[in-house]
C-alpha cells in the first residue's frame, strides 16, 4: 500500500515508474532516470524517535547491505522523505553510529540494525 502511494507520487514526474515485485534489490524502478527506489515504512519511529536501518538478518546481509536501490524513501505515517542510498551511509559515518542487535516484533532471531535518530536522518534527504 505504501509502495503504491510512493509510485503514484513519482509518476507525476516519471510516468513510467513501476513497482517491482519479483526482485528483492529494490521496490520501484524509474526507467526515465534509470534509477531504483527502496521504500521503508517505520511507524514506530514516531514513538522511539529512531528509524531502523537493517543490515543483517539470519546471518545474511539484508536491508541496507542487500539493497541495490539508488534511492530510499522513508515513510513514518507523517511524511515521505527520499534520499540517495549513499546519504544513508554518510549519515551513519558522520554520526559514528554503531549497529545494535535485537529481535524485532514477529521475528524469531536477532537482526543487526542501525537506530538512526529520525530528525537527523531526514536532514540527509528531502520531503516528497
């Protein structure tokens, strides 16, 4: 549902933008600019103040470390923020963040992820 909304926003500028269901590297392809988009929905960030950036699950790269997307869109129930993937890495390095391990709701094993303050991360992108 969130991906559908993001693609509808993107189609205003890029009419050929499409959701890609068969590929795990990203969620949306934009042929006009030869670019891909990963969409992340994190409503818990409104309670915690943090966006979860997953990097490993089941001892395999996941999330940021598995994505091949050129851009990420984050949605927190209030706004959509888009940023180049490299800006997520820049934020992590600029802030000298360390990953944490925790078992998420509905998970059976721990994941590794960065908990990035939403107000800091969103400065690395722009509101859609």
